[in-house]
């Protein structure tokens, strides 16, 4: 998934290494893709399941991968700021550019970053070359010592890309916003997409991950048949987990599913009244129950 707004805003840079010690806090406030990353555990090994592999875990891994792609698109823009020394320095601010956008002929990019109340705000703007008419594309804020252990927010306005005519067909309309807290335990990433795009449905995605390895992920999933489910998946670091889902089929029928699986992603329990998951050994459109809930992994206080 590569959006126009990843915009690679592929700017032509010549990094001269002209940094100062006073610049370092500005750079350290900017998150990297390795820090903002939705992690969903993979199955442990390649076991042959007596039942079948978890549909919930597979959906979570796919949705998590799409979110990581969207985050990477945003952070590609942020990386532009890290690529070169500031063009202008003030006591509480730095600015970069404007530079030619080599991905979109006739456009240029500029960035500004300001220290505010112990934190930082930053803006990346795009506009027609040599007009001085810039529109905000990416805005962000940060608080904490450095991005790896701080909290912040990012917002990428895809509508600006559409208005300027530099969008990709896969881009949604409207904003994608990200709020993150990497200094807490559990860490959290919340991504809100106002309109479907980037292989994701419009939804408020929520991810938690604790130092123990336990995590939780809430996401909206649409399969190839057009069935749409809201999943909540809780998992241990070894890959085992439990999940519940509610939603509707493409025909408008209601769906509820409860599932759990072991560290090899093999289903230990399934309660699927309409056999939405098409579980092997269960009749189509008939109630499907496999195993017992007593086989499910447990989580203190019900999970994160």
C-alpha cells in the first residue's frame, strides 16, 4: 500500500551534515516507523491443526500490516525533516525548505517545527511551485524526552492531496489521525480513518501492547465476500489468544463469532451461530461449535 501522500514527497536533498546540538531535541521528537508499529504475534511453528487455523488472528495480522503501511506513509514524510539540517533556526523553532517535490512536477514542500510548553508541534505543507501558496498536508505534536518513549499525534489530510491533484487512487478523502503513547505500559496506538482507503475501512483502530507481551487489537475487517466484522483480539506474546466479533454479511445478516486459539494458531474453541467462518466440518449456514471455552487462554482481569 503506497499512498500519494506518502507523498514520498520525494524531495531532492543534499545532506551536508550541518547540525547543531540545539537541533537534536527537534529531531528526537520525531517518530520513526520502527517505533510506531502495530505488532501482532505470529503463530509459533507450523503445526498441523486438529481443527483449523484462526481466522481472527489472520485478520488481525492483515489489518495490522495495512495500518503499518499507512503509518510508514506518514513517517516517510517525517523522515524528510530528518534528512537535512534546518534551513532556518530560531530560538524555539526550525524550518526546512521549500524544496521541489520531485514526485509531483510543479509542486514544492516546506516544513516548520516549534517548541511549545516542553513539547513540539510540526507542519508539513505542499503547494504549487513559486507561488508561496502552501496547504497543510501533515501536522503533528509530541511531548516527552524523545519519540521512542514519548507520546504524540499525527494527522495526514488526504483531502489536501485530492484538492491539489497529487492524490493516489487508493487514497481516502479526509484525514487519517494517529495518537500514540510509547512511554506507558501498555503502549498504545490509535489510528482513526474518516473514510475507507489504503486497504482499510473507515474506523477507529485501537492497539495496546504490554511489556509482558500481552496485547489487544480492535479493528474493522471486510473479507472478499463483502462481510464486515468488528473484531477485538486479545493475545499473549506466544501467539495464543481469544477474539470476539460482531458484524453483518453482505446479505445483511447479523454475525457474532467467538474464537480462541493456541500458540500454533490452531483453533481450540469456536462459537459461530451462522458458520460465518466456514469452519471445516460444520454445515454451511448452520450453527457451528468446536471445542470448549475452558480450552481458551486466560488473561488477568479479562485482558488489557
